[in-house]
């Protein structure tokens, strides 16, 4: 399945309005700034969907879910709970910020990089995880960017987010010390990327003398493969 970029147009404006200010705030419309700031956000989400489109959509949940997949599924369930409250309170700003931060942050920049090698190996756990989260996240994001989400969901899953009549349900995952684990993963990845940059190494290069913190011991295999640790 292939995704092809179309002109996003007014979706940038909708995202800017939802993410930039809360109800009652004063703000100035600057078309160039809107496109510069938010077209990139939509492009990143589009690229996530395009990457996912390479892989088959599992019809059944696999028997075993890997620890790093349980982590991001727990973060997704937390997002579902929080955004449900925000939408019920007509808090468009908080809902949009939460979804945007999740999709362009820990999901794409951290978990996808952590799981990428397994996805290329057609690992059932990682493939089920990416499609379950992306399918649900597009529904969460649909009130802000309906045309964008409709295009992605119909292309990938043969269903339109515009036709969703119930709020996405949680997938039933929670891990202990979720906040600590998430902060540790983000901090560790950032530090390794920074170290490689300082050494003029590519992100795919091997690197030695990197110690994985104890809180991330369960994710050691994935982090070692992700960063090519020696």
C-alpha cells in the first residue's frame, strides 16, 4: 500500500487555531508562520502513516507483546483517557497539544526508532502496535484535522475517521512507573544522539562505552539494536 502526499491546505489553519491558543486568547493570523510551523507537524504525522503503510495490518492480536510495545501502548492508553476528558470539557487546546506531542514525539521519534528493526523483520508485536495506535490516534486527531485524518484512515484501513461514532477505547495496557520509564527513554536516546553528533558519527554508527540505566534494563535489547551499541 502506498501513500501519496496531497496539498494539505486548510488543515494547517485548523491545527494552528487548535494548538496555538485557548478560548478567549488574543492572537494574530500570520499565514507564513502557520504554514512554516504546522505544515511540518502534519508532514511528520503523514510520514508516520506512510511508514506504517509498508506493513500488513494484523487481523488478530499476537500472543506476546514486547516490553517496549507495552510501554508505548501504556502511553497511548493514557492519551486516550486524558483527551477524552479534554474533549468533554471543550478544551480543544489541551487535547490537540496532547495528541500532537504524542504523535510527533515519543511515538514517532522514540518508539518507532526503537521498534523499527523489528518491524522490518515483520515482528507481530510491533506491527500490531503501530497499526492499533495509529488507527486510534487518527480518530483522536480527527476533530482538529478531519480531511487529513480521513485521507490517511481510508487509505490505510479502508475506514473514514469521519464516520467514527464512538470514542477510541483504551487497549488495556499500563506499566509500573510509566512516567519514569518514558522520561528515561527520552533522556537516554537524546544523550546517545547527542554523543554521536559530538563525535561526528551518523545515527546508524556503532558506539561504545554507553551504559543503559537500570530502569531501562527490560528494554536493553531494543535500545542496543536501535543505537548500535557495542
